[in-house]
C-alpha cells in the first residue's frame, strides 16, 4: 500500500503565503535546506496540488535549463519532472507541465463520500 505524505513549507507562525498572497518566500535559499527537502521528496511518485501551489511549482518544469544551476537544483527539477502530478482546480484550463492531470474539485469531493 502506498503512503500519503503531506509536506508544506510554512512560517513559524503557520503562514503559507506572504502579505500579497505569494508563495515565493518559501523557496529555500540555502543548499542544506534544499538537500533536506530533496531527500524527503525524492521518493514521491505522484504529487497532489491545488492550482496556486501547482502554478508555483511548475517552475521546475524548465528549471533544468537555467544556466549555472547547482547540481542539487538540477536533480530536484528532474525528479519533479518525472513525478506524476494531479492538480485539483476548478479554474485551471490546461496543465502547464508534462505528466500532469487536472481534476475538478467535484471529483475529489465525490471520492471522499
């Protein structure tokens, strides 16, 4: 049986977005933090996202093309690209990355009942 692992970056006081609604502040600025995250997500085969988190993470679809990228970030990009992604959204017209399916929230709610 597969495990469901929930992982999310938050501030110490529990916030997931900044005062403008952005998630950018959660991007690790430190190689040690990236290494810790990569160690934990490297076994993920499928990622479940809401639209806003997905739109932030889709950066990794092309991150491998950024010149002089540290090896760890290159490896994380490749791992993210290889994973299946399911985006739960009513407003995402079309996925922006490979190996991605978009599912309306009604599907999620129907399967929970």
